[in-house]
């Protein structure tokens, strides 16, 4: 049966119901056949569905389809540059209530894909919350389960610059009782805990290879002094292996960790069995060095007092006077036995005594070995003296002694060099073949692998090691699946967009301004990234 008027046409057949306007530019159909396929409904034109029933869904769509089909598909075929929406959803009954969209999937709850063909700024997913005075979350992710969970997972590769994450603002990581915060609280980029005196940078099992810093600060209240020990003996007990360093081009010694004093290592962890590696506590090492210096100072001071006392005894015994700044006064003497020849004779001093006298004239005493002889000294100088027999004839002997006090200039003696007491020649390395240090990255990786040897781990370390291996394998599997699916989706989308790309027109002036604005924003972001 056919019913027709000026505004619409309705055909009623067992399998076909269709309504059109007069010029048939818009139509809608139920049980419609097109392209050899049956459709429950086919509409060419706008469809407006309105309902005020609050206990039912206004539009309910269900079905059973396979990849890459969809239960609902929306395509915006607008061919001119525009930021029109593929889907727009709004739900805000009152402030703080309503879901703009709720999606549940077996693999992805939401997946955003953009396949750019230009060089502008593109966003796979963007979240924006603006206004209010409460807690705003631009993007929130939550994952929970008995396996490996990622609240947020991101990766970036293939570009000149790749950022898996870029945050313009402070960042906080809730990793336990206290948070790890990245902010500007010190007037410079700062990584800190939320509460002072908490947290580690690395562990004895997972530690950084090298750390560079312009300045290092330690909490001086934690430096320990070990004055109850023999600090110097502790330092002298440190042993090392002699090796050849190809970079420094000479031999060095590498300390044996087991010979380090317990007080300067991570001895608390070692004692509790929480570590397998011994490290040097730099602050406690500072304390040990300070203690060794204090000990050396005390012992040197005591030694100086003891030496000074002994020097006084020696000075008194030898007649040396150290009170004359750059000179010391010493007593020198010469003596001998001579045989008198005639009534007078000249007795010379020894060359050593005469050289020490300089211009000084010594005191001379003569003693005859005959009781009936009287002798006197009639002349003397720094070379010798003349003795005259007042009574008696020659043929007898006499003893004589000459003594004098002379000044010795310290600058003319070896004592000037005694202040350089720490000078020594370099240690002589015995001949032999020594191990050469391997500075290569491969060697460091070998060391790291050895440190991660499960046979040398505690039970807790083994569990953490195996868990990390599982996480790495799971990450690799997910990444491979994601890349495979992304490539497949990109292939499908490219096929669909071939025709649209060919028909694409130049932007209007307004859209061109908007494109320039986007380009400026993109350049600003790239400049910030480069500066960072």
C-alpha cells in the first residue's frame, strides 16, 4: 500500500519501510537493504532523539562484532580545516557530578589515535580541568591487580627529541609513607623527600655507576668521630691491590673493601644482612680522617714536648744555647801533650779546632809534668799559643787544653731543611705484571651482572630480581603488541583517508590564523623542552 502527500512518502512493505521528503534528499528507513547488505535502519540526514525518562537509556545500542568493527562508529567527513568533534558528550547535572563519558573494555578502556601528516602539535589524549577551588586532575590513571600494574605508562621513540613524559610544573611521587617531590623549592630544580631525613638514592644492590655534582653537602650532625679508636692504626690497616691505570699512565692501588674499618662502611646494613656490597660512608670517613688528624696532632705535640725536654738535657750537657734566634752558642775545645824544647816553644791548634774558632781567641791552660817547672803563656791567637819556661830547662813535657765559646749560624747548617719533614720519594713499585684496569662499559655491565647473580642474593633480593625480570618481559610483550596493533590501525586509517586527503582544501583565513597560533604554541613548547 502506498500513501503519498506533498511533504513525505511512506512505503509499507513486509520488509521495507522508508520515509523521505519531497525532493528525497533526506530519508530514513527500517529494515533497509543497501550494497547487498541488510540494515535494521539507514538514515541520510540529522537524527534528533530526545527523552525525559530518567530511569532508562535514551539510546541503547548493542551487538556482537569482531575487530576492526565497532558497536558504534562516528565519522566526520568535513573536508575543510576544522576542529569539529567526531563525538561530543555532555553530562553535568550539578557541580561535582556527572561523567562526560564512561568506557569499559577488555584491553583498552579508551584508546586515542592520531596519524599526523603535517608538522603541527598533535595530542593522542588530552585532559583539561579549569576553574573551581578544589582538587583538579587533568589526567588520572589507576591500576590494581595481583600482577604488574601501571597507573600510567608512556613511551616515546623515533623522533629527534623523545620525552616519555614532560611535566610543566611540580611533580610528586607517592611511593610510600613519604613522597618524592620534584619542584623549585630551593630556587633551582630540586628533587627532595616530602619530609627531611628520609629516603635513599640507590641501594647497595642497585646503585648508580657514577654521580657528578659541583658541590656535595652532608648533614654535619651525623659525622662520627672515633677518638676511642687508634684512628691512625685503622687507616694504616687499609690494604690495596696494585694495578696499572691506562688512563693515568701509572700504578695505583685499589682498596680492598674487606680491610676498610667497619666504622666507615655501611656496617649497619652489613650487620643486619641487608646488603651484599660494602660501601664507604663518606661522612664517617671524614670523621675518621678528622679523628686521625686530632690524634696525630696530640701525639706530635706530646712528642715535641718530650723532644724539647731531651734537647734541654743535651744542651745543658754540651753547653749549647738555643736562645739566640738564628744562632746557637756551643763550647769547643782542643787539647794535647807537648815536649818542651829549650825555654820556649809554639804550640799550634788542630786544624778542626782552628776552623771552628774563626776569629775567636780561646782560653788556654798548660800543666807541666814536672813539679819543679813553672810555665807561662806569653802569646796566643786563633792558630795556637807560645809557652815559656820560667824555671827549669828543656826535656820535660806538659799537658795543655784550649776552650772557647763560638756562635754557629743555623742558616749555614743542615738544620735549615729539617722543616720539610713530609717530603719523600714516590713509592717504588716492585717489578712484575700487574692487572690493567678495564674502564670499558662492557666491563661495568659484567660487574653489574655479577652483582645481580641470583646465587649470591638473599631470598628477598632473589624475589625482587625475578619480579623485575617478569616486569621487563611483560613490558616488552605489551610494547610489541601495542606497536603491532598501532601499525595495523594506521594502515586501515590511511586507506580510509586516501580519498579525504585528495579532496582536502586550503584553510580559510580564520583557520589559518588558528593554525599559526597552534604553530606558535608548538614552537614555544619545543623551545621549553630544548631549554630544559
